[in-house]
């Protein structure tokens, strides 16, 4: 757990591949840590998360929205974005929203969270 710009962020050390794993982590992060956001590396989310046609990203993201928990993807996904216009568009739109952020590192996440207050 880290405090970034006054926001409690649970930095996950586990992978999430299914909706039920996402829900369990959301519940644990909220009740055990009072987290408002959960941060994952791209590797923890897996390749299928970034292949939008699989539907995994939408399903997992929907659980975060439904449970009002922010989802931050922390790490370099520039090669994935360069290879997929739909992914690039989704990342750009997500970064304009309130529930899902794609950032390079925790410093970048801190800045984005400060801008939202």
C-alpha cells in the first residue's frame, strides 16, 4: 500500500487473469487496506488483456468500475500501443476518464491522481 497524492493505492504483487480474481483482489484491497486504486504491471494482466478482441480487458475493467475501484496499469506498453490502433485509442480515452489509467511509473500515477483532485 502506498499513499500517492493522498490516494491509497494498493500495488498488487499478484496476476489477475479472470473476473473472479479481479473481484477478489478488489474486495481484499478495499477491506484490508482501504485502497481506492489498485496498480498492476502489464505483465500481471497478461497478453490477453491487451488484445482487446479477447474481451478480457473489458470484463476486468467493468468489475473495477462496478466496485468503484480505480485500476492503474503501471509500466511501458508503448510497443503494444504501436502495434494496435484500437488499443492506442482505448488507452488514450481511458486516460481521460476516472477509473482506468495507463502510466509509465508510480511518479506518473501520482501526477495523474493529483490532477484529478
